[in-house]
C-alpha cells in the first residue's frame, strides 16, 4: 500500500501593531543597496505595503512569548514603516500584515532571512519596459511614471523607447539572443520592418556591435549636423512633416533626419528664396547650389566694391565690445585656465566684433548689371554669397572717347559712348550674333600683311631694349603674371610670357575646405586688395614695390602654374603629355616638395572613405591599415565586407599619418625623368600605382569576394 505524501503546513498570517515589531539581529541584509529606505517609504505611502513581513515571536528566558515579534525577513520594509512613523504619517499602533513563523521550527532564523533575499528572481528588463509602456497606455504621463518610481524622466523615455522595439527582437532579447546594448541600438529607428531586416543581416555575422547596428539603421538618413539640416533648421523640417530619429542612449549630435527628399526640397526652396532676394539688388544673374566647386570663377573678372561705413550706433557698439574685451583680457591675463562663463563671453565678444568688422560691400549699379553672384551653404549652415563676378560674355566693351573733330553735331557735343545706351547683345549658342552695319564711309584698317611687317620691327627693338634693362624686364614679367593671375585678361599684351593657371578636371569634395586652399585664398586676397585695377597704374605700382614684396608677389603668381596632376599619358604626339613628360613632372614635384618641406599630413590630408578607402579594393584597404596601424589592426577587419572595412579603416588610420603612394615622396632610388630620357620614352615605365586605366576600384561585393578568392588560390 502506497504511503501518502506528507502535507506541508504554511505559516499563518495576522495583523500585528507596528509598535510590537522589532528588527531581528539575525537579518542578513546589512549593506545598503538598491532603492533607498526613503524611496521605499514613499512607495509604501503611495501603493501601501504590497509584501507582508516575516516575523517570529520573541521569547523570554523561560521560553514564553513576550508579545513582541522580531523581523528576520523584510527589514527594509520595517525601516521604511519606521521612517513613516517618525514622520507622523503612520500611527505606531497601525496593523502591519505579517507571516508568523513557527518558533519551534528547526529552521534557523538566519536561514529564513537569507532565503528571502537570495531566492527571489529579479524582474527581467523587458518586463520592466513593457510595464512602463502599459502604464503609459493607461494614461500615466512620463513625468508621473518617473515620480512614482523615483527615476529621471529621460530614464522613462529610454525604457518606453526600448518597449517600442519590434516584438520579434524582444523575443530574441528575452531568449538572450542579443545584449541590452544591441537592443538599445535598434531604438534609433521606429521602423519594425527595418529593425528586423538589419538583425537578419547581422545575426550570424561576426560584426554585431551596437555602433554597426546604428550605422545600418541610419545609412539612408542625414545627420542633424549636416550643413543642409543646419541651413534649413530642425524646426522647419519637422514643421514640414519630417521625422528626426534620436538616440536616447548616447550622444547623437542632434539625431538623424529621416526624410532626405523632404530636406533637399526645403534646402532648394530656401536657396531659391535667398537667391531671389539677392537678385533683387540688381545683379544680372545669381547661381545657387549646395556647393560651389573650387575654381568655378576661373576666367571671370571680379568687380571691386567699397565697404559700407559703420553707423554711429555700430561704432558705439564696437567700441563697447572692444573695451570689454580689453578689460577681460587684462583681468585674466595671468590665469592658467579661464572660468567657463568668461571663456564663453570672450567667444561671444570676438564673434560680435568679427560680424561688425565684416562690412557689407557697395557696388556700382552699372557693374552689378553685368555681374553675378554665386550662392552656396557653408559647413556650419550659414549662407555664403560670393558677389561681383563678370562672365567673359557679359563684359562691356571698352569705349574710347570721341575725337575733337567728331564731337560737334548740330553745334552740340556727341555724348561719350561710355555713357550712351548700349545696344542689346543677342546670343545664339552662347555666342553673340554680330550686327550688320553699313561701313562704306568708314576708314578701313591697314592690310594685315603690312601691320605684321611693321610690328616685327618694333618687336625686335623692344626685345633689345628690355634685355638691356633687367629691372624693367622683371617689372614687365611681373606685370604680365599679375595680369594673368588677378585680371584674367584674354589678350596677351606685349610680353609673350605666362604662367598657366592649372585647374583640376576632377577633385574631391573636401578640397575646397582644405588648409592649402584656405592659405592660397588668403594670400590671394591679400594681394588682390592692394593691386590697382588700371593697367597703367599697375605698372607704376609694381615699379615702386620693394624687392621683398616683388619677389613675394612673383612667387605667388608663379605658384599658380605648378602642375603635379596625373593625366593618362598620350602615346601619340600632338596633344596631352608623354609618359616621359609625366614622370618628369612627378620628379620635379618631388623636388619642390623636398625643397619646401611639404608634408601632406601637416596640411590636413587624412584617408577617408570618400577620398581613398572606399574607392580601392579590399587588399589595398588592408595594406593601408597594415602599414598605418599594424598587422593586428588589419587582422581585426580582414573578415568584413568592403563597405564596413572602409569605414573601420578610416577610424583606425585617422591619426596614423599614413599616406597613399601618390602623396608620398618618391623613393630616391627610383628612376628619374632624366634616366627615362636616356632609356627612351618607349621603354619607360611609371610607378605601379599609375599603371591602371584611371578608374576607381568601386567593385561590387560579389566582385570583391571573387577577387579575394582568386588571390587565395
């Protein structure tokens, strides 16, 4: 006959007045951890005592119950009730629900206290996220939830955002298939389908880092720090219905703008409005674009405006700002570190002074009528308007004053042609259509052959004269170079000498923001502000320059002719550059670099996805990382797909000082251009990195993997 299982008997529960309870010395919880007693007291005051205390009767020396009860399990709840009693918010005689343990039990009271603390299962984070969401759905505000659980409002926002992640990913997280940090990364997007798509793409990959998840979820968005977003403004973007993705768990620089099409439309509309406003000032044309290529104004004449004088109010404001700047500078001159508020104020003063000193320019209406403006956006989102450029086809022909014998018509002087109404110029295909005039009564020019013979004599005489006067020769050369560099005149003049300004048929987007461009532009503006526009005055000004200034100006003009560009060699004569000529160009470029101490790293070049790493093959990327960051770094990324590899390589090489071969100084042992000349151009060879067809190595992933497999075989 089977023996019946012995039934257990549970401890009874009863309400005991609080003043009959004492904290047991056997309670194992001694160190404060987790929620404070004060916060627990507030929770009890709000929701009541949710969990009973476990108590045992206190016995006297004879083993009889004294009517008091000790609390071995629930000590924090007891202390919270004690605090409420001290605050007069709980009567000391209030009944407290308790579970009364058997005093004769063989279980030690210490064991009861220990079991209660270590055998309880903490709430899974996902359950907490969902509970917060349930409270929110039932009408509690984020602030009310934060107050109820003694956390910050931002913590509530974070947990609600985690609760909003795809339920599919919740299940993966609940089964320990992903970490909490990975789940946090998915919160940057509210698109469940996209979240699941990204997880499917990386779940079996070695690369499941949170940063990679964020990058994949935001790869089709625009950062809030992008100049387009700064130009339009987040408020305007959101007012137009745009969505901003935010990362609540780490700094995101303002987040990501999801609707790129909407952003571009808003940028175009605002640029158009700004351009229309500028055009209303009287300019002939305004060309607005997101970015203006470096050298876009080549061949155009820049008209010179005059700065608008400051008003009395502006002068007073500037004087006050300058006085405050001088006072603060003197006051903190010996300070090792400026207080934050002083440092901020100094920055504000300097910005205000710079804004006041950057005066708007006044242009003559007649010049504005033939000139135009380039409008674009700076990296900080501010508008840039480059005013006063005259296209060659818009130039007004110089009109000479009439001779005295032509002046009188019916007893009056004919007006100067420069003040007369100019005829309309009709263009077809960009070229002016010539007008037909009856020239029967006009004195015709001399025969071309005769003029050629006469000017040949004069040319020989001038050559002889210039050769005998070196300073005049230098002035003539400098005059020609300055005219070519600053005035962009199409006519050669008397001197057939020039430095051809080399412009780039292709350039990286960041070239216009490089340190080299800024330095060249600053130096050019320095000279441009001093050089007279009149041809005669320019000669006189150059003749009076001191030798140091003449040499500096000469060097500046000559520098525009430096050409270290690669171009595909032309094996046929007649156009382009030969292979020998190209190698000679590079040899001389290396010589210039050594003589000037040029270091491409010091002038700001860094390898990025856009300018190198994303445009070469995976072996090239790994070679770069191996050279710049070491073999270990290369091994960390050699398993990645090309796009991810390029991005990680950019981070690894950021401060390494690594340069690709075209930017390095050539090996002195490599054959020079003169060596190649001795060998003959047909047998000459260029460095390996110039042997391709000139196209970027933008391989697809499949092609890249196939290439790697072939190399492995």
